[in-house]
C-alpha cells in the first residue's frame, strides 16, 4: 500500500464504480475492482475500457499500478477494509429501484467478512435501504461491519472532473470512526463535507436529482409557452439565471432529460413517497412534462411536412447527452419509435453511440456520418448537442436532402446560419 493510501474494494465496475475506482487510485489509494461480468473484468485486465468517458482511459492507464480487477468478491474482502458498493439499481416496472444486486453482496457477507469492514454505499438506493441493511446485518449477527452512505453526484461526460472537484461530499453513518475514515479518503479535495445520518444522506441524492429534473421540466414548459407568445426561451432563461436564488444551470430547454439517473431517480423518489403514503404531486408532473417534451418534435415535423408516412427523418445524435455513448432513457429512443409508429423512415448518426444503438433503436437505419444520415431525408432533427454538430455542413446537406427542414431539439444551432443556408429552422421555445 502506498504511504497515505488505503486498500479500497469496489464492487461493481459500471459507470459510477469504474470512475470511483479510477479517481480513488488517482488520489493514491490501491483499488481492487470486482464485477460479476467476467468479460468486462477480462477487458479491464487487458487494458481495455468498457465505457466511453472523456479522460477515463488515460487516467486508468496512469494509475494501472494501483488498480487490480477480479470477479471474486472474496478477493475484495480479503484485501480491503473499506469496500464500496457501486452495483446498478435499475428501475423495476413500478418505478421502485431493483436492489437485488445490492442484497446479493449483503447476503454473501457472512462467508466473506471475518475482520472489520466499512461498507460504503455509492449506488443510489431508496431512502431506508441503509437502515434495512443494518437490520439485516444485525439479524445475521454480523457486528464487524459499519455501513456508510456516500452518494455520488458525478455527471456522465464530465465524471472525472466532477469526482475530483465535487460541490460537496456527503457521508451518512452512525459510527463516528467509520465516518471519519471515509471522509479521510477525500481529504485532499477542496469541498465541503457534510457528515449526517444515513437516511439524510440517501435523501440528499434523490432530492438533488429530482430538483434538477424539476428545473428542466419547468424550463421546458416555459419554452412551450414562449412558442405561443413569441418569446425566446434562451433569453428568458438567461434573464432568470442572473437571479442568484435561481441560478443559471439546468435551464436549457430541449427535448427532455434522459440518462441513467434522472428518469430512474425521479420515478424512485415518487415511489418512495408513495410507499410511505405521500403522493408527490410535483414529481408526477415533472415526469409527465418530460414524456410529452420528447414527443413535441413529432408535432413540429408534422406542422411542416404534413403526415409523416413515408417521410424520411434523420436524427443527429442518439446518446442522451454529448460526450457519452449512453443511450439509457435517451429521448432519441422515444422519438425514433414515435416516428416509426407514424410510418416514417428513420435514419440516425451519432459520433460514438452507434455500436450500442442497434439494440436500443430497432428499425432505424444507422449511418456513419451526418451526410449519409441526411441523404434523401425530409428533415433533420438535432437530438444530441455533440460539438461536431455545432457547425453542420449545411451546403452539402442541402444537396442531399429532399426537403430543407431542421428541427433543433437542443437549441444548439445558430438559427441565422441555418436559415441563411436555405433551411427552415425550428428550435424549442425559440420564437
Ligand atoms: C445527472 C446529475 O447531474 C448527476 O449529479 C447525477 O449523479 C446523475 O444524474 P447525468 O445523468 O450524467 O447526471 O447528466 P446531466 O448532465 O445532469 O443531464 C441529464 C439530462 O438532462 C440530459 O439528458 C440532458 O440533456 C438534460 N438537460 C440537462 C437538459 O435538458 N437541460 C439542462 O439544462 C440540463
């Protein structure tokens, strides 16, 4: 072990797990990464990286000497006193989080842990889970494990920067010694550390994501009203954002939020409230507005093109946001299926998500670049604001498209430039 480093186990090397492992290694700790997916572990052992995240491959390369990979949970508990759980907690059909992977680890503990361990929960788990786990550990008469809730707030696409320069570090735990030990892992970071109890730590994560999602649905509704009254939502958001109480972040109108966190966490918080007898009315609206927002582009297309039967629509971008290949809950999936349902042909190009897209957007013709995607199309829809779309090859697109319509689902393009090139332009909430 390095001089100031701890031996840390990471169970589950999905998005959060792998970024956490890599950044903890960067902070000088030795990490043992475990996953049940043997192909993923084999790939990581060979030096490969299973996800696309800017800077991650380089940081893994730099810290390779402090990172080992295994499929055996025993290895983790044998070598590490502090063990992070970062398995995924996908939504079930009711909106509740599926905790089977978390409890698979908990139920394996009796055979694994003879010495003292600190179990640190990074996965987003419903409020109350930490208490449930504590009760389960007590039931199994396991007294040598402390439980810590340490939620993660990183964003895909800027995950490393977010991890290493967080706005805050939240540590929920009953035992002061374990809390301080986990806090010490982050001691070189310049961020406020909130030490609290387990339910509050769990709730901070849900409430933060739900609030941000609420901000997005709010500005999307403002955008929809702006379209009716002739205001530009970007100007409105700018004016609102100067108010420090509101802030300028998360006020970008578009075709809805997606990804692995917001849709899941908002649904889960609504469900957590519902299960405890409280109807969280506001979140119900946030979810509904988001679903409707994804579909608004279809009406915009119909307004210009008439019925979409046999029309060809090109989607530019498929990932739920730029700088990631993640398609989970991406607006592109709903949009593509609505367009196909309306009888349109759908083509698509994304700079990095194409290899993963074949399964996610069935029936869509996947293309290698923008120009192939727009070939023979009646409209192009900008779905993800990838940097390479900032200046589209408009002159060449015009030569290839059948009709000259661009719907800018992220208000990313310069309307004047698009119009000057001879296209009809429509954004979201732009007069
Ligand atoms: C989010 C949270 O930001 C992060 O703290 C948490 O840990 C995980 O969930 P992430 O899902 O990676 O992170 O993406 P984020 O950048 O927050 O964007 C989420 C979605 O909201 C994207 O689909 C994005 O396009 C959309 N969005 C975001 C908007 O539509 N408008 C905005 O103003 C901001």
